[in-house]
C-alpha cells in the first residue's frame, strides 16, 4: 500500500480565535516496503500528518490516498482502512484498559475481524503476544497493569498488530526506554517488517534511531516537508537541520569533527558503517575513506 499525500492541509479549531494551522500543504510519498522515518520538532505537524493516515483525523484539505483507499471520498471504508493501517501512539502502555492481557489484545479483533470464530481469535491473540516476545500462557490471564514497563509496551503493540496491518505507524516508539529496551524494540519492528506488515512509519526525534533503522525519511517544519530522502542524504545537511532546531546522529557529529581536521569519511551514519570506515582509514593511514 503506497501512501501519497498532495497539498495536505489541516487546521485545528477552524473559524475560531484559537485556530492553528498544523499542515500547510504537505506533499509526501511513502512507498510500500519502506521503513520510513518522520522527523520534526514539537509543533512541526508530524503527528498531525500520521494521524491522517488511518483517518483518526479526517481529511479537510488536499489529497490523501493510502493504497486503494481515497480518504477524500465519502465512499471510503474507514473501518477496513483502520484494520490495515495500525497506529501505536507515544507511551502506548498508558492506553491499556482491559482486565487481562488477553482481553486487551483481542479488543482490536472484535472491532475489525468480527468474522473470526472464537478459536481463530484466540489463535490470533496468541500469535500477536508471542510475536512481541511474551509468553502467552504465562501472561494471558494477568492484569496488564501488573506488568513491567517494557512488557506493558509490548502488550500495547500486540493489541495493534493482532489484526496484521499492512502499514504500522509508531509515534516515538522508543520514548522512555533504556538502550537495551530501544534495541529490543527496533529488532521487534524489523522482525515483523516485510512480512504481513509491509511498511513501517516511525515518528522520532532520535536521529540515531532514524539513521540506524530507516530506508528513507522526511523532515517536517512549520507544517511542511522541508527535506526528504535517505537518512544519509538528510544528515549531510547538518547546517539546515541545526537551523530547524534539530540534531544529527552522533556519527554525523563525529564526521563533522573529522572534517574540521581535513579528514573526510564517506559513511551512511550507521554505527557499523562509520566504525568500519574509520577503521579502514586508520589501517591505511590516509586522509580519505571510501
């Protein structure tokens, strides 16, 4: 399912003294199969944009198509769309509500897959819980509120992926996690990407996270897309990002320091590639790494 936005606009509280234009003509295409990153400071419009993708915010200006679904059409099947485009909000563990882990995860199925038998629902819930790395038999009857923070987040994600959406959108998925938790979460997302979940879109302020994981990315500022392309292309425009109040990955900062010493490193800014290029340069004893 390809995502195509053209001239997308949105205003909160229109026709009131509190009107605020969040999107000011967003043009963006996200191809099927991408692990796509969306970058931007608070108020840039990035969260408003992604909430349009499964019609949590209804289209009010411009054009938006998600696969076969034209979100400007009154005939658009929004229930079916939402079963195929899953949304995981920031700190999703705060959205847990049911008495047991099993009941919480199965909630989406009861809304979007009503044709399933009880046995099929149970099998789907088990699969979702085990996909996020949890023990179904050990946790299914527990209260989600008694779990650890990391387990709660996994249960919340299981509740979204239980319908096997083709597109999964996550707003700051690693927020509040320690380094190990972040790594495990990104490994989880990569493990489901490319199967039934063909496209993953993450909103993140963590530039290292974008550099390490995303195939392409877009930078939002003041309700518009101001940069887009491969993360390596975006992070080479450090001055532009700094002017927007954004940061760059640690590897990009190191590359800038080396450049100031007359040493050029041709890297994609992932840690592995940067370390490999610096090691090669060290071995050669030269001033350039290819």
